[in-house]
C-alpha cells in the first residue's frame, strides 16, 4: 500500500453548485490516496465568483474564504473498473462527527497505469443525480 496522495480539481463552474445540504461552490478540489480511499482525505470548496475572459478562463474573482474539509470515503457500489464512494465531511482539523455530503466520488480505472478518471456526482434530496462534475488531476509540482 502506498502513502501517495493525488489532487483532482474541477474547472470553474459558471453557474456554481448549490448542494441540497452543505456549501455553495464554483470550484472544488479533492485530495486523497486512490490506493487507500478508506483513509479519507480533504475537500477544498471555493465559493468565489469570477469574471471570465474570451476563452472562459477566470480573471478577477471575489475574495470569499475557501473552505477545507476533512473527508471520509465509504465504498457505496462498484462494477468492473469503477468504484462509487459516499463522502462524509467535517471542518478541517476538527474532532466532531463526520456528516454526509450530497456528493459521490466516482473513480474510473484507465487502461494505462495512470491515475483513474474521477467525477463527483451531486445528489439531490431524492437521492437522484442532479449534476456531474468532471475532475482533472492537478499537475505535479
């Protein structure tokens, strides 16, 4: 088992995402160890709205505080090459109980030994998929 972590980021979501329970955001990042998803990780939620240039890239943005949450992932379902996890969160560094977020992490194995493709599913109050957010692996620094 490895101790490596990876970071996946959303692009800027123009309309933003309002969760049925939880925060509103325009960007989201997920950091975890794909070899040990039960070990948890972090979720970074960015509520800032931005102006966009002619290419759709963010320019000037508001300065609302970005939130970091500790997360716990629990396997919900799987099929060959695909796992879906529920996400529970609590404030970063807190010892309070985790509470469920209306999000699911879906990891899709790739043919190469690369990192999986990843998406977040936004779940509505009736437990239906309301939105799908594709996440891109952050470049290594």
